[in-house]
C-alpha cells in the first residue's frame, strides 16, 4: 500500500534525526509547505540531482513558508550507509536541513519507505500547509516544475483539518507494516 | 522611465512578428500568465540560458495557462541581427513561440526596450492574468524561482481591470519615447 | 572528393579573414599543429560545444605549438550569416583566433567545405607540423580525446615535406570544384 | 617529503585492493602510462569530477596503453569510509578500475598519501611507461589538459630503468613514514 495523494501523510517512522536538536514532526510543520526528499547517500541520482535541488529549495524559499526535510531510506547496502557515514556525508555535502533516518524494517525496506509506498530513491513528497500529500515523484524532477508545484501549494490558504482527515491519517498510519519500532 | 510593477504593461511596439500568422497583443492574452523573454540573438547569455529556459516554460505549462512571447530588442550590432538572421536563428534553435521584433527607435535603443525600461538582455517580464506587470528580471533567473513566480501568478484569479487601470495603461504608452515608428 | 588523411591538406579557399591583419596560410603554420574548427554561427552544436572547445584549445596550448583557426562554412541560411553578422558574433562570443570565411561556391556548399569533403558543422580537422591531415571529426569530440590527439601530434617531430607531398598538395588543390571564386 | 617529479614512484602501501583478484603493482604496469586517481568516497569534488574523469580515461584509451588505478586515501571521517562503504560506493557509481585502500598510518593521514606528499583529494598522479612520476595535480584538471598529458607520455618510448633509478625508488620507499603497517 502507498501514501495516497489528497490524504494526510502519516508521520515518518524515524530511528534518529540529524541536523536538529529535537525530532521534527509533520504536524509541527502545519502551516508550511513541506518537501520531503528521500534519498540514499550512495545513490548517484540523489547526490547529483535530488539533494542539490533540495538545497536550492531550502535557499530559495523562506523557511517560514517551505520546510525541507530529508529522509534517508536505505533499502540496499545497509552496512555501507550507517549513521556514522551519513553524518560525514551531510557534513561534506553541506546539507543543513533536518534529515531523518528511516526506521529499519523487518526486511530490506525501511518502515517509512514501505508505508509511503516509495519506489526507490530519489523520491520527493510535497505536503500542503494542512499536511495533505499533494505530489509524489520518483526520479528527477525539473526545477521549473518543482518550483511551480511548491508555489502552487504556497498559494493555498491552509484549511483546518476535519475530523475525517484525522481519522484518515490514523488509519493510514496503522495500515503500515512498521508501526512499532524494533526494541533495540 | 520604466514599466512599473503593479501596473498594466503597455503593448510592445513591434515592427514584425515571427512564428505567428497574426500579431499578438497582450490584451488578447488576458486570462493567461504571460512571460516575455527579451533577447538578442547574438547575446551569449540569451542563447545559453534565457531562451532554453523560455522553451522549458513553454513545454512545462499548458498554453492555455501560460503564454511565452519573445521580444527581440536589438540595441547593438543592429546590422548583424536583421530579420533574415533572426528567422534562421529561430529555425536552427527550434524556438517555436511567437517572437516580436522590437520597433527600432531614434537611437540605438528600440522602442519597447525604452518604454519598458529594460537594462539589457536577457530581461524577463511576467504579467498576470489581468495584464499587470508582476516581475521584471535582468540576467539569469533560476528555474526554481521562475517556476514559483509563474505558479504564484497562475494561482491568482484574474480580476477584471478597472477603468483606472486602463487609463494607466494609456498614459504609460504615451509616455514612451517611441510611440511613432521612425519614418525609414 | 574529400581531403585524405595522411595527405597534405590543401589551403582553404577564403573570401575574407577576420581577427587577423593578413591572411593566414597553412604553409605559414608549418612546424605547428593546426586545428581547424569549421562552423556556422547559427549552428547550435557549434555555439554550445565546438567553439568553446576551440577557445579552450587556444588557451591550453602554447600558440607556438598549436594554432587554432576557424573556418566559417555556411551551407544554409546564407543571407542570415553574412560577414557583418559573423563579425558581431565573434565579438560577442569573444572568439579571438583567426577565422576564415569559406569562399562561396556555385551551389549552397562553399568551396573549402566541398574540397575538404566536410559533412556538416561542426567539423574539426587536425593537421600535423608538416601540414598533413591527421584527423577529421564531424560533430562533438570529447575534450579528453581531442587533447590526446593534439598532444600526439605535438610529440611528432616535424619532417620536411618531400617533393611528392608538394605535388600532392597542388593536385589536391586543383581537383577542388572551387578554385576560382564565382563572379557574383 | 613528497614523491618527486622525474623520479620512480614508490609502490603504494595498500591494506586491500578492490575490483581485482590480485594486488596491482606499479612495476607490473611498466610499459603502460599509469594514472593514479586518489580520492575519498565522500569528497564532493572527487565524486563530481575526478572519478567520472577517471572513468572517461579508462574508456577512452586502450587498457594496454593506459592503466587507471584508484587510491582511496582517507584522511578524515575514517569511520564513515570503511571498506564496506567503499565497496557499495564503487558498485553504485560503476567504477570498475582497480582501487587500492591506502594503508592507515599512525595519524590521520594514510601511508601512501604521506609518502606521495598529497595535499588532499582529489589528487592525480601520472606515471610514464618506465614508472617515473611525470605529473602531480591537486584538484580539478581539465580533460583537455589531462588528455594531452597522457598522450604526451604515450608518445614516449619506454626506456629501461638504470640502476640509479632503482636505487632512487628504494630510498624513496624507505624514507616514507609508513613502511610498517600499524599493528591493529
């Protein structure tokens, strides 16, 4: 199953957060457009395109309007991309936005990646001011298109969630294969 | 004097139109966002950046929503960039959107360039659905920013012009140094 | 017919030279490696790749070792690419090496283009220190390959031409369809 | 101290080799030009420029003429760039030439990096057919220049080393701070 466009996006399931003092939640970002860039530090397309693009987004829009969040969804070469390597990677590539490490799952696919139905890396999720998933891209997205999508969402006034939305969100979250983090 | 942000943009003064059967007017484009890319065919920054970007805009947005118009504002090397050369240039670079040739002025600067207060090429003007000038850039504009600006204007509902706007437009046009084309 | 690899390259047939005070001849360049970049000023691949590459060659090698010469071989849109336009083009793109305008032929193809058997633009000819044609490329050539080819020729010691070579050169020149410029 | 231009380059001190069945030695590559690209897998300039360039070199020249060898000289973030991560990196970036892992030293700088006097990554060493160091670059090298340097070395006929060269090589090796691998 996959995160549905037009529905509240469930919170990512995260084993740790980098570049921030405290965990980030999507609910705390309500009121802003949120761009989630999902990547692997050893994925060439992520390094060459998606992450530099995310840095441009972070630089080009006011942080009070658009939040950029990274999600490190390792689904291959797990031993090669541990937190210590990711930390050095973020430092060397000067990636300063918050980055979540996707909660390892029971198989190769980590939890948020599974819950969100991501096909691979890089994937890009756009969430509106109300937390609703509005775009889901796999692979390279042109800057012109991405800029337009972000601005289209910025132009929407946030509307308070209805109880239906909340229910939807909860159900989305429970349906995921990874609700409970491993004991470690 | 220069075209003012927030005011109706006067029609360009054009000696001929290429890539179209009949002249284009901004008033006929009301209801769409309009991007005017002003260029010279021998300006390296125009060829390398502004014109490919304009082609991406034309490809990326529905023509019913966003109109791309070129304006060839030759202010140097006039003999080198005559219509016959421009036609071949547009053909070779596969530029298919309408291109206006700016009306030659009494000096080196052509009429629309003077009326719009352009500083050089490439310059880029963005007009909202009501014909109001909303952005004026000189030089290279990042795709991310341009995409956002266009989408921001797309998100606005067109509002009918008031009689004040019309008056403004007329006065803007008369104030230009180039209303009457030179005799030659 | 076409210029043969391993044979002396005939002098180009030139209607005028730009960027120099006096005509350039290949024979006067004996002792140096010569790179001839043939182009049309409105050919996108020439503007984007071949000419910037030729400028890099001119910057990267000592002028006493490697001579870069442009040859403007207009075979389409002739009216669009007259000398006045080419002059402005060279100025705007800061092309400082000598550029020859290929002698117009009886048809669309100019004389040197025909004599050299060029397939289109950009084409690139490499001549060794003795004036012998050693490489003939049509289209884009990677810098790595070009750098290697030039250095390979630089590493050869020039050998004095034999009388046989001279005869070959003369016969090559006479065989061309374009020795005499058209009357117009 | 640093490897001297014009002198035999000492063999690298290597903790393990990747992409090969058996260790590579420079002496076994005598007769070919050798390009050593020294890098760190998390060095942005290496990933964006030096390694793709090394791949182009490997593709553009016959393997019997030019050998490309990588040397992973980790001098920072050591825990982040262990062999398991490097292996995944090479796989993902499709780097197929032999890669040596520089022998860890007593401090942060690994042994070959110290012995060769490298200033950082990427660095590039060119060795002639006789094993003599002929070029040492730190940072980005244009393809045109690199292609020319390689071809210049290819054009040299290999000359048998004299006993003086051999002595030099031995002394160079002993002078290094890292002959003995650390105990760990």
